[in-house]
């Protein structure tokens, strides 16, 4: 079984009512980066992950996990 990093960025973003553009601007990345993260195509740097968790007001553990270890 492949063990990749998964995330729930889209779920938390929608709960906060942010658009992809708004979230991208808040953490200084492009909208394309947010799209790639939400589609599980890109694993962000730890700095970006921390920024996402801070802006979305959740822990890193709730936002990111290793597939198969939920």
C-alpha cells in the first residue's frame, strides 16, 4: 500500500468560507498551488503547511496525515 501524505485543506477552507484565491493570498502562494494541494497532487513545504493550519485554525495533525495511518 502506498503511504502518501493526504490532507483535508479543501474541507477546512470551505468551512471557513474562503475561496482558493483568498486562501492563496493569505499564505502567499498561487491559486494553482492551493488547487494542487487540495487535489492531493502536491505536498507543501512544512512552512506552507504551518501557514495553512494557522489560517484555517486547525492543527497540522487534523489538516495533514499519512495515508493508512488515519
